[in-house]
């Protein structure tokens, strides 16, 4: 390590690094992660078989058609 006595924060400050969440790329990555988390939640709820696509849409904020597409992928069948 080139600066063994400096904390990572101090090295970052020296290099004037912008925190990831303050960059466009970082914000896009976080949005992608949020969307994937919502889809995973929807898939888990679908696999339980207790809620309709509309109810899952209300819980996750995904569009009903998105939830139906996830169901179709998951079961390999067509949904209404």
C-alpha cells in the first residue's frame, strides 16, 4: 500500500473522489438494484401463490403487466 498510515477516506480526499451515490453512474446502478429487488420480491410473492398480480403490483409498485410477465417467465404459461 502506498499510503499505509492514511485512512481510505483521507486518500479519497487527496484524490478528490466523488462518492458513488453522487455520480450519474452510481445513481443508475442504485436504481437498477432497486428495480431488481422489487422484481425479486414480486417473484417470491408469486411463488407463494397467495396474491394476485394486481395485489403484487400494489405492494411492489411494479406495473401489473410487469408482474404478469414475471409470472409467465416463472411458470412458462400465459397469463391474463
